[in-house]
């Protein structure tokens, strides 16, 4: 029976973790995960050679293609390029007709790709796509990345919903808090994060999903008002891909334990429910052995962050080569007196830095975090505004 499609990567990681404990035979693991022995040995071999990266789906493209360009033609292309270093693929393709038949000569695109593969193409200067910052999926030390989420709401005995906010360290699995809220709001979340930051310090990254108040798929870089507060504290907000909760699998696994311990059944009201959540946090951190930690407890593995929580947001000085503009109450910046470039209402009252890239293209930052581009040549109508684009090619 094949891997379940919806949780393939999560099951592979769980299989490797079970195998590394040494408590189970390959036969037992194959039976438990419903896979064949060849599949199991293939995963183990990939993990030993490449680590967890080797568990990802690999390309099935054949290493050799029957229509590949012949070696003698490739050599001819390289010799012509060496003789005429300033000539491009079109001219070299034309010269090939002097030495080869029409059926043997590859297309201009193929000639270009051959030259590029051998490092003989000088790329034209153009704007490159800005790579997003991805979560650190396999942190090496504590406080490198924390995970946070609102565990799915559930009804309490008084027929009111409880929304537990959970924050944990991804390396040690130490659970900082499980705080029950009536609603998933910025005010409640920020208050609990502040409490945790004051006690334990701040991480390098904070990994969340795309739900409110953490992120929004419709916002610039998915940043919300809470995200910009993290940035001001020196924390990089990072997100799972939409509809991919398995990318934060450690946190989701903890949520299953929390649900079983605190929501089946739930308490009568929020005060009683919070006592259950507090008991779960204490047991999870200090008593319950964790297999991924070698049967140690999260509390025995966790260290406090060396980065203290700043009670006052530190000032930020932009580089002198940037234009500094204030985001107005409508979430836009005024450009050349009467044009508007819309950013986000979450930044109103804040200052952003604008970098000139030439040809009318400008790059926008909030503090040291990239937000997007805009093209001032698109500013034709004084009555309309344009929006940032995260990529320009």
C-alpha cells in the first residue's frame, strides 16, 4: 500500500524517527507504516546520504535523453564560441551549417543552453526574483525558530468556544504556553507573546501558518500587523505554504496531544479550561519523555534565549542611499506629491525605505525586511494608486 498522499513527508520523517530509535525491526516498521521493505530501505539509504532533504520527492526525469545533442556537435559549438567569444547562440548556430548536416544541427535555444551549461553565457542585467525567507525546518540550536498557532477551537461546557494559543521552541519542543482565548485577535495574541518574550527571550524566526492574526495570503509577503511587530523586535516572521500544515509537523503533533488531554472532554468554562491547559504544559515539558529527544523531556533540553525582549521598540536607521517615506493613514505612500503607491494599512504611521534600481523601478523595505517593488512608469493617473509587486522579472 503506498504512502498517504496528504501527509507523505510527515510520514517519512516519522518513519525515520522510529527507525533511529532502534526499538523496531524493519518488518515491524513496514507493517506499521504499510509500505514495502524495498521502499523502507530506499528511504533509509537516502536519509543516511542526504539527511531529511533526501526524503523529498525526487525527479523521475531520465538522466540520459535519447535526443541529446551529440558530443561532436557540442565540441563544435564550444570551439566556435572560443573562437568568437562575443558571438551569441544565433550566430554560432548559423556557423554550424559549415560543418554539420541540417538534421544534426540543434536549435538556437539548444545552442544557448549548451553555452550556458558550460558557463559561456554572460547574462543580461535584469531584476531577479527575490527569494522569500523560508522557515528553518531542522533547527540546530534552541531559539533558532519557534512555532506558534491557534489550535482549532472547541466548545467548552458552557457552550462557548475556547481558542488555545500555543508557542513552542522547534528544537527542544519546549512548550512556552497554551493560553485559552475567547477569540483569535491581535490584542490577545500580542499580550501572550509579550509575556512569553519577557520570560524566555526572543527567537531568530517565528514560524506560523497563514491564519489571522499571524499571516494573510492577500497581504504583502503575507505580513500582518503582528508580523510587523515581530520585525520591529528583530524576529523574522516565516510561514508555512498555504494548505500545508505538515510543514510545521512538530507543532501539529503537539496539538494532537493537547486536544486529547484538554478537549476530550473539555472543561465547563475558560477558567477551568486554563487550569487543564496549564497542567498539560507542565506535564509536556517536565514529565513526559519525548522520543525525538532520546526520551528526554523538553525542559531538560531547552535553554533560554540570549536575546532579551526589548521593552521599547529600538529605533532603526535606514541607509543613506534610501528615500525615507511615511505610510499614511490609508496605507499608501505619497509619490512625487500627487501619486500614490499602496502598501498596507498595517504599516500606517511607519516609515519605509525606497531604493532606486534604475529604469523607474523602486524597491521597498520596512526596516531591513524586503516588501516589494513598484514601477513609477505605471503612475499615469493622479486619481489612482498602484500596488507593490513582490517580483519583477
